[in-house]
C-alpha cells in the first residue's frame, strides 16, 4: 500500500512544472438531500458526460457525505473517468473530516491501487491534494475508510484535474516528520537523490540531539538520533542541501515537532485518567475523543475478552477501566494477572461506560507475572444502585452466597436472575467472555460466590463472569504451586515440570528473571514438560505455565 503524507489546506504541486490543467470531474454533493438513502444512484456531477456515483454505506446530508458505519468502512466510488490524456497524470483534491474515535486516514484507490492519505481531523474539514499517475480511458477512483470497521469519514468537494506536466524545476521540501524515541521518519514531497538524502550533515536537531544515520527509501528518510527523544518535548529539525533526482537542491527547511504526549496528558493512575473525561464531555468540543493520554502507572489485567474488540480490563489501587482495542494494537499476548504500563489511548463513552481506546501499538512484555486482585464485595442492591456502580466501573466485583433461579445448563448470550438474602435481580450476564468450558456447564444448584467485571449496558449494571471459577462451576481458575512438581531445583541443565491435575492443559511455559523480564518461552502440548536451562545465568527465576487464559507461577534456582 502506498502512503502519502500530505500538507493540509493549500498544497502547491511542486512535483513538476504545470503547463495546463483540465477539470475532469467536480462534485460538491450539494444535490444530496435524502438522508435515508444508502446508495447514490442518480448522476450528481455537473458534467453530463459523467454517469452517476456509487457507494456502500454512504449517508448523505446537505453539502457532504458521511461514508461508513461502525461495523464497516464503506466507500464512495466515481464513475469511469477518462484520465488517459497527458500520460495519465492527474490530481485528486477533496475535503475530508474524520469521525471521532475512528481512523485519521483515508484511502484513495485508483483502479484498485491504494494510496493512503493521512492527517484527517475530527474537528474540522481539511483540504487534501494528491498528485497521481497511471490514469486510463476508464479509470475509477474509490474513496474508502482506512480500516475494515470504524473507518468512518466525511467527504466533500471532490475535484479531479488532468495535468499536463513539464520538466521538473522545483526543489524538494519536507512534507511530514514522524518521530519515535530513537528515530525520525522525514517524508519529502518527491523521490530524492540518495547521495544527498543520506548525508547526515544535511540534518540537524536542537536540544543536544545528534543525527547518527540517514537511510533513504523512496521519498522517506529515516534518521537515527542520539540520545533518545524525551517524551512530551518539542524539537526543531533543519534540513538543507537535499536534492531530488532531477538535481534540484533545496534551501534550508525548518520543522518544529512534538514527540509523544505532553506532561499535561500523562497520568499516573486510572483515577487520574478517568478524571480527564470531564474535559471531553462536550461531544462537539475539541477534546471529545481526540486527546491522546499516556497511562504511566502500573496496572493489573483483570479480564480479557478477545471475542469482542480485543477488550482488556485493567485495575490498580485507584480504580479500573476497560481498554477498547478493535484494531488489535495490543500485540502482546496478555493474560489475567499480568502487570503492564505505558499505554497510549483516547477516552470514549460506550452506552455510559468509560473506555480507554488504545491509539498506539503496545508490544511491551508484561512487567511481572501473576498478580492477584481482590474483588470488591457487592450486593444485588449495590448492582441496582446506579450511582454506587458508576463509581466502580470496570472493577472486579463479587456477589457472595447467591442462588440461580434457572436450572439446566449455562447458555451464552443470556442474562440470569439470582437471589441473595431474599432479594433477587437480573445481575449475571453470560455473554461478554464467551468462555469455552463455561457455556454448556450445569447451572449451580447450591449457593455460590460469583466473581466478574462490572459492566454497564444501556444503563444497567451486570456482573460478567470470566471463567468457570468465577461462576463457581468447579473448573479451576488458577493452579497453585502445590499442583506442580518442579525438579531438579536448583537446576544446572534441564528443568522438568509435572502437573498433578488434568484440569489445566498447558500451552506455554515462560521463564522470567527476578525483575519480571521475559527470558525465554516455549510452546508445549503435554503436562510433563522439559526446558533447557544450560545457558541461563546463575540466579533466581520465575517459571509460569499458561493455558492461554489462566496461569500458575513458581520459583526455581539456576546454579
């Protein structure tokens, strides 16, 4: 997929000299007034030779169209256009605005070849101009969301212009800078001359940062920097003497950029993160779903729901919140009990429940292995008290000594009524986790203790069990060290592990050092496991066995 980082508003086509231009299509969508129509079937273009547009999940409104819905990206496609003139050189110009909390990129696909346009704002329309080539006598251009779901955006004022291009006489310029901790991706507006683009002396940074390397890939130069950039700081980059392939040399270009999240948007705990939501309550305000926060404190994973938007429940001593990750940006295989930190995301509201929508890839290993979180003991009366439960959103909670009204077996996507001390209520929802080994099990006939996360849906609070042990079915949630036989301990060569139960099917074994750093891991398929420790340094270590959802940890010594 080709990626274009473009300047907003007025974009000068400095790719080459411009001799002549012909407007092939111009559409402002002002003729669309039927807000109930999903597909544009009538011809809207002012040029009679151009037939009508087509679209999928297009929501028209006066003067613009909204493309996509929450479950699909959607698209809007032009009719076939004759772009064969001038060697197929043309420019696509359009106004676009991102839907809050959705992707800030849109794809312009030319005859199926996608070009990614970045930098959409959710607060205002901005103008984008994309110089392209390869047009034919029947070129079709499609505007579509960047992702398969939640790729909604607004589109307006589409203009496609055929360009007659002369010789390249313009120098390159920097279109965008994307910083990371140890490097900068500097995007230019055109293909560069390698000898000048990879000369580190053509780049300089302030604040004592040195450019140590420069690697060219097309129009993008990746700069290595040292020391590392500081989170929340502002830097100035000066680029000079870089030439394009035609030999045009740029004069000094100065770019100021921010790295990471500013200190004002870094929060140390979940309570501080939840308090930031007061800045975002105005759905029409600039803060709504736009600000990125960094949760710097250490939190414990209390529940994982891969089947629905990759949601992860986290908790610390100050509160709890659910991480919403529909795009799978959390690439670490987390488990209940893992401790993690440094998560980036935006705050959003889903039917009354506050969510932390992760915005950057999280690939760090867990800081430490299994950590227990004691659930908050609540009553059925508490669950029906909106004010009380709203203060404990997403927390791990427990109902003691409750009896199910129903009999038979547990079914998925079902709400159950339980009674406690003579009071009853519909407070258990077997849906959210869809746990294998829970659905289909017998409904407990005796009083049980119910554990799960506090979930709100349409103003009603439910206790959502995560596994069999949460529902008291007798299926073990965690093993204990008494269920393991680990020998020899201390070990010099090979460590052997045996389980005294068949209720826990191990799928992975991992070794951590005393600080919680992952040292090695190995997939297993038997409950008698061996792992070589020959090259391990002498010292104390943790060994964790996992079945993919639950885990058990023990210690061993390498001599």
